[in-house]
C-alpha cells in the first residue's frame, strides 16, 4: 500500500479528469491518495501524510523538490503543443532534473519525452464504470449515423474539417447528421452559426450546443464520436466505454483499428462512412475493456512507482 | 468530500488554453519572467484582447 500525492491544478480539463480517475482507482486498489494544487497548502482531496510518491500533473511545489521521495511527471499534454503554448515545454524541461521519470500514455510521444527524461509508457485508460452503455436509451439524437463532436473547443481545436467531411458523408449517407456540443465561446459560436447559415450546413447539422452535464448519456444517444485532434486523441475514447465508435486523426496506435484517418475532410469522411457500413463488426465496449481500462493504467503505473521506492 | 463529488465539480472550474500551461504557475527559476508574462496576459484580457499563453495578442 502506498501514499500517493497527485499535484494538479483545478482546471476544467481532460488532465483533471484523467488525474481524478487515476486517484479513484488507486484508492480502489488499496492505496491512499491525496490531491493538492501546487500553490496551496490545503489538499483538495485526502490527507497529506507520509507521502511515498509524488505524481506531477500540473506542477510541483518547490518545497518538495528535495524530500527524497520518488517523483513522476505524467505527460498529459502533447509535445508540439507544449512547445507551441510557449510555456509548458520549458517548464517541463526545467522540472525534469527533480523528477525520477516521466509517464506517457501514447506510444508516439515516447521518443520525444525520452529525449528529456527516462519515460515509461502506460495504457491510456478511462473509468469504464462511468463511461458505460446505458440500457433503455430511447431518445437517440437524429441521424443514421448520428455523429457527435464534443471536444473542448479552443483555437484550432474546432470541428471545421468535420463539417466539411459531413458534406461528403451526406452524399453517400443522406440521413447522416452531425451534433456539435460543448461550445462555450461566443466568437466560436458566431463563427459556426455563420458557416451553418452561409454553407447551408443546416441540412445535416442538428445541434450547436454548450456543455452537457451527463456526457455518458450524450454518448449513448449517438452512433459515433468524431474528434479533429491531431496528433493526440485526448478523452474521445470515452465513447468506446459507452459502446460507441470513436474516430479521430490522432487515434492510430493500434494496428488492428480499422478506422484510422488523417486530419483532412476527405479522410475523415471515408472513415465515418466505412465505420457506419461496418458498424457491428467491432464491439466498442470490448475494445475499451481490452485497451483503455483505467485499472490497467493504475496497475502499470503503481508497478513503476514501486521500482523507485 | 469523496472523489466522485470532486469530479462533479470539474465543470465549475475555469478553463485555460492548455491545462499543461499551468506548469507556469509556480516555476521558481523564472519567477520574474512568468510574472511579467502573467501580467501581460491579464492586461490584454482586461482590454478585451485575445491572448495566448506566450503573451501574443491576436
């Protein structure tokens, strides 16, 4: 049994969700967990006592730099973006000397993070008790297929290419519909409302909505979730947990995944059509259980921590 | 509070351009640099400008 301290900033982000899932399943595995913000003394969860291991998700309080406890930095971000935002990569490199190792969740990132610090690869898992198929869902969103976009819209993270892709999908699948959720920025909303009107996308876009409280319910109301992220895929794999297909240009680390696509409208469209035409050939829930179970992530990461105790 | 309660709170927390950009918050080696950057960002935002985490306005 270990006492694990997670350093995490309170932010509405995939990083926070992933950290919380790790903490929950570490507890279920019998470990004691504490979550702290780097700049605050009071934990946001648990008790800081006899810490065995530090897990860095956002930053580490300098007070702990030399406490002789093993320190692991979880690489939630993507290396190019970390350079691109002008801050993260520099901070990661500066912090590397006080860490024992990095932990990454995508195989493609290993060469980059390994150039800075020894890096271990673990499964990118999700909470399969939370993201799960629901029985008796009758109020499905419109479309055959009903396609959902629900990324965290910001900057270049937007569904423009997916909207163009859906034009092509509609030529082959006239009943296909797109539902855009998690829109939180007014300028983005104005932009897409203008595009929908000018390009007559109202023929296939049926929703332009903000965040939803129950994201698992939303997954259960559609056929597939499509991301336009590249080269990462972030939290879109939650759809698999709900038993739905997930398509994303960054999802390419499994050789047996048949719907690999590129970040261009034509490639996205082909993947959506191919997925719909072969929809029942894959049990998406089983796919998640075998490849994206947070229990596996915790088992693998705890085994790494133990090597350093 | 249990972890599920905390997880339910996430939607109420603020968002940033990148959660990893939180790396800048307590970076002691470059405290002055980051403070200046933070000031630039907050100043730009207060003037209604869109600004990225490198301090560039658009």
